[in-house]
C-alpha cells in the first residue's frame, strides 16, 4: 500500500501556508468585529439594535451557504471554488472597510459571510487531500489549531486594531495576508475532478430557511425575551418546520444535498456532535470572558486580550503534540483526557473571587487551552479517517455547519443563563442588605436628611450588589460547563479506533 496523498502537489508546505492564511482570515472575521460595534455605530449613524446586524448578517449568510459546499465543489471543481470564494472574501472585506452607511455594511458583510461559508470546509478538504496518510494527523492538528486559536484571538486583534489604527482596519487587515495567499494558491492549488451533480433545490431551500430562522432566534432571543416574543416563536416554528422538511425530503430524494453515506458513518456523525459541543464551550466561553474581565475586574481591552492569550498558547502546544502523540496512543483516550483537563480547569474557575489577582486567570486559561487542543485535533482526524475521499467536501460542509451552530447555541445559552442568574442572585444578595451592614452609619436617616448623599450611598451599595450578583452568575455558568464536559468525557470510546481506519489512498487523476 502506497503512502501517497489523494492529490499529489509540488511545494506542499508553501501551498498549505497559503490555504491556512486564508482560513485564518475567515475564522478571525467571525469574531473580530465584535469589539468595534460602538465605533461603527457612530461612524455609520446606526442605533444600538441595528448595528448588531453587522454580526448577524455575516452569521446567517455563512449558515445558509455552508450546506452547498460539497455540491459546488463537485460542480465547478474544488480549485475554482476555493479561488473564487477567496477572491470574493477579499473584495467584500475591502468593501466592508470602505462602507459609509449601515445598509452598505450589512450587504457587504452578508456577501463576506457567503464567501466565508466555503473557505472553512474547503480548507479542511484541501489539507486532507494533499497530505499523505502518514502526515494527516499532523495536518489535522495544524487545522485544529487554526479553528481554535483564530476565533479566540478575534476580539483581541480587533481591539488592538480599533484602539491604535481605525475600526476599518479589522476588515482591511485581511488584504495583506489574503492577496499573497491567493497568488500562491493560483499557481499551486490542485483540483478534484468536476462531477455532474444535480443541486437539491428543495433541500437547500428548506435547510437554508431553517438555519436563517434559527440563527435569528438565537441572535435576538435574549433581546426579545425569548418565547415571550411572537417574533422568536415564529422563528422557532419556521426553523423546526424547515428542518423537518429537510430531513424527510433527504430520506426520499434521489440526489440529497448531503450524501446519505455520511449519515451511515457512525464515527463521522458522533464526531460532528463533539464539534457542536466544542463550539458551545469554546465560542460561548470566549464571548463572555472578555466581558467578565472588563466589567467585574475592570481590566482595559488590551489587558483583557492578553489574559485570553494563554488559552491560545495552550491550544497550540496540545494540538501540535496531539498530531505527534496520536501515532502512538489511542486517539479516543487523548480526547477523553482533553475533556477531563478542560473540565478540571473549568472547575478551578468556579473558585475565582472578586479580590483575586491575574494569576488564577492565566493558569486556568492555559490549562483550558491544553484540554481543548487535545480534543479537537484527534476529533477532526477521527471524523475524516473513515470517510471516502469523494465524501470529504460534503463532510467538511456538515462539520463546519455543526461548528457554527454549536457556537451560536452556546453563546445564546450562556448569555441567557448569565442574565437570568444575575437577576436571581441580585434579589438574593439584595435581600441581605439591611441598615446593619454599615453599623456606624444610620442609613435611613442619611437618606431622609441628605437625599443627595444618601442616594449616592445607596447607588454605591447597589453597584456592589450588582457586581456580586454578576460574579455569582459567571460561576454558575462555569459549573454548567464543567458538567457538560464531564458528561462528554467518556463518549469518545463509542468511536471506532481510527488507527484501524487510516489507510493510504489512490491518487485522483483528473
């Protein structure tokens, strides 16, 4: 058996650098704009509610177009799809940076999201296709590193660019990296053979409608008080109905949007469930920790970014080590160990207090990164180890979809938990605030005789109660994530041993 890649290519290392540069830009753009919204609001003349569409339009467009990645790859060729989506991504990035009104920005961000929908899945497919079986473990480790570190780094890089340059540079920054990468890929990127494949229009419409409605509900749920709002109820009904129609249609049509062989692969289906959980834990947690550091502990944006950095370092170390270790130990044991390390570091976070210094934050962040990196690298390898080469574009698209949905659901659940627990904790803590908390001061008398001084004193006390309640709500979220990670820790052993599944493959001939 020959240890040869599916698509042999010269200068493989240089090609992978180009592909990874584009992928890094794409993953960064999912989170880099978050910190710049207040600046965009002023520059574009938008309201607080409307400016959030800068994020929502990108997310919805990405979700809608991701499912047709496999079909487009077969129909126009993997090379053409990746080059065109990269070019569109760079053009729309420049357009976003030059936007002068909110409608322009939302339109350009939607187009950028549509292009990004194909970049992530095709990056994974290409990296697997050009790597020999003996190198696929390390290749997937590098891809996992990008998937984990880029979204975590987005807010930090966005804050730095906004602070020292201009908010428009969060979009312009893609150009100096993306243009050289596009040139490299133009000369080196091989292509899969073009396959005549009919697009399942009904399936695409059903899943697109379901995903758009689901993303809208998740994005606006907390703001609209969830199912107390008819908007959220309607979006939930549309999402469930669209998903139901897609499932029923896919079971009976001759040419489904996703190849049915994917659903029959137990390793792949269980692996993408892990992808969803990792999206929930990683993206959800990354969205709230900067808020915690800034509001509760009072750290500035740059310091907050530095405190998030050890997680990226931990992910880098464990991902690269996993790519090497997986050759010698069971990948399932490595994933289980990763879940346990991540759960332990999360449990350590439940001991955080209001008066601690930065050291516990750095320790927890680093070990959490070690755990997450040890999960994602073998998880990606296991997911694709038993897939036939022709199923990889469809599989990559489905995995990217689960990763995106996991992150969106995670953010929504965690933000909702924070809001509700903060209200409950504020009431509980406030119930213990009496005149006796300051024995040397007669609070009722001060409020009665000096309203200004008394009002200021009561506002100060209420601010501290709110701070205590916020801290309690964050600790409750940490406890919830501990149990989620512990529940999933033994589940990797339900997978088949991927070392038995990895086999050399016959190169494709166009």
